[in-house]
C-alpha cells in the first residue's frame, strides 16, 4: 500500500521535526532525489543538490512532499527506502511543509527570497492529492538581478498556453514549451512581462479551467521593498 500524507500545512514549529533527523533526511534526498534534481537540470523546477533539512523552507518541503506522494521516491532508479524510513521521511517532510501557505522570506549573502504555496482541488474525481503551485521570487542586491518562478506538482505540463495576471490587470500569455515541464519563469529582472504584484497574482489555465491566486497583499512591506530593487 502506498504511504500518502496530504500536505495538511498544519502549524508546526521546527522543534517538531522529530520523525527523522535532518542528517538522515539529507542522505535520503541525496540518494533518491538530488541525482535528478540538480542545479543544472532543475527537473520539476526544483534543485535539491544543496538540500539541507535543518534549514527551514516550507514551500520547498511542500513541493517535495507532493512529488514523494506521487511516485518520485523511486524515479531515480535507486530503489526506495524501507517502509519505516519512507513513513518517517514523509512525516518529517509534511511537518517541514507547515505554514507553506504563508509567505516565507529568507535573507542570505545579499539575496532575499520570498515564496508561498497554494493548493487547488484534485483533478481526478475522488482524488485525495491536491495539486500544488508555488511562486518564488529572488532578488540579488549586488547584481540587481531578480526572478519570479512558478512551479507546480505533481503532474507536469507540455505544449500549453497559460496566463498570468497582476492585480486584476490584463492577462499575459506564457507558452509552456517542450515536454514534462513543471516550472516557468514569470519575471526576470525589469525586462519581464509583469510588474511586481501589489495585491494578487492570478494563474489561469495551466491546466484546463484551473485558477490559482497568490495573495501578494500579505507579503510583508520590508520584503516587498527589498524585492522591488530587482523588479
């Protein structure tokens, strides 16, 4: 029987990450995930090459959990951990995904990042795994370069046109090229098609009839001010 933990996003503190020690999680991610999710490949819109379970990142954990719950655990061809390790790993990842539906801001070496996750209704009748979307913005103060990336899980997408709309303004089209895509860059510096949202970002029709809203009005003012230096 497949072990499944829905995202849940219950409020959980870092001290509750006790199902599996961070060192053990890191070893599992390195063996079963990072071989495909490298910096260069960025498969699924994720790089896990430098993953460290001791560093809190709810949005990343939420995306990992979605993928682990949907067959990614054995995708690298290295088998899977035993049942006890699978359960502890999934439970730890679920705990780390707590508060992923709130903005999570980090500052490190002159780089500020902000990310948030949203769920949508299951696409299959009777389905229990809610698809997830993540938007993440990064601004490098020293170079002035910024990027806003949209990622999604568990299903990839291919050869489809979606739209993004900022603060209720006219939608901008994005073409998903190629096969098995799970990410798209929405903004890249000041040359992007969109402005930094003040109230909301709406993503429509990445999957037929599906809309997801990201609440930028909830992003703290300091983080918005810092990000605006790159967008």
